[in-house]
């Protein structure tokens, strides 16, 4: 899944405004199929913006650098 950069949230707001304007025009013109498509796009856009906001509020977890496992021989493990 594509993740939106937090810097682009304002761009998502601009896209939402444009879609709302396009939906209003589609209503006045009677383009029902266009209205359904715009509604779906608006839903997905708002979901993506909400996900991006949630990612911003999550703390960053440092997992460190993984180290290679040490191998033990069979002689070392038998008593």
C-alpha cells in the first residue's frame, strides 16, 4: 500500500476541495455515475488522510541493528 508523506496532507486537503466542487457540478449536470465515482474517491482520500494522521501520532520505535546469530556445535550443547 502506498503511504502518504505527512508533508502532503495539505495537498490532500486541496484535492478534497476540488473533488467537492466537481461533485457539486456533477449534481447540477445530473451525472450520477460521476457522483458515485467522486464519492468513492472522497472516501478513500479521507481514509488515507486519517491513516497519515495516525502514523504521525505513533511514537517511533528503534529496533536497533540485528546481529548475526552465533552457531553452536553439537559437542558444545551435549553434557
